[in-house]
């Protein structure tokens, strides 16, 4: 069981690093298309966008965990 948890943790770490690199790439692409991101005080719509990006990141991580749990249970 300990070995399986270690493999599960390693899989989660790899997938998290992949998602973070995707997020960084998409953020850089957004900056190249729209310019540098301003603060919330000057452009509130960007704060809303940042919030949705954060929510999507959490949803990705949740789906990732659920996929791994399903793999362990099957």
C-alpha cells in the first residue's frame, strides 16, 4: 500500500507540474495577445478572468485526483 501511495504521489506531482507549465504558457500567450496584465483597481474584468483561471486550475486538480482515485480503485 505504501508503494502505491508513493507512485500515486509521484503521478500527482508530475501532473501538477504539467498543469502549471500549461498555465504559464497560456498566461504568456495571453500577455502577448493583450499586453501586460494590469491590477484589479484599473481593470476589474481581468480580476474576474484571474478568478476563473484559478477556479479552472482547482477543477483540473480535482479531476486529476478523481482520475487517480478511480485508477487505484479499479
